[in-house]
């Protein structure tokens, strides 16, 4: 194999290997947070955005809450009372959780 063919192959191989590099996980919190602290953190977290145009607000809110719960983000939440009282929120939460869990 000549150098003209070898260099692009080596460069492509290096790019593939570099793409597999892992980001180190975030360090665990120094102290476990209380339920009240967790609730306050969730209330102040900015709601993530998803393209859910055309869906009712309750479905959108449920989808976001379910998806973020599946991804275990700082925004993760499940409004148990609303799950029981609002069928659209419950449907959105279940859909979001199922889709984002994959």
C-alpha cells in the first residue's frame, strides 16, 4: 500500500477511535439531598424543550416529565396527583417515559 492510500486510512481510523472516547461521569454529590431540597431543585430547573407542536399542553407537560424521568435528569418528576386526575398528562408521561427509556 502506498503512502497516498495509507494516510487517509490512518486518519479515518484515528477519527473512529476518537469518536469512541468516553466522558468521565460526574462526581456524586457530597451529601444526599433531602426530599425538600430535591423538590426545590426541580421547581427551579428550567423546563427542557421538545418539539411537541399540535399536542395539548397537558400531554406536552406529561411527555417532558416522563422523558426526563426516564433519562434520570435533574428535571425528572412525576406528579402522582395529576397522573390520577388528568388522563392527558398521564398519557404524555407514559409515552415520554417509554420513548426516552430506549
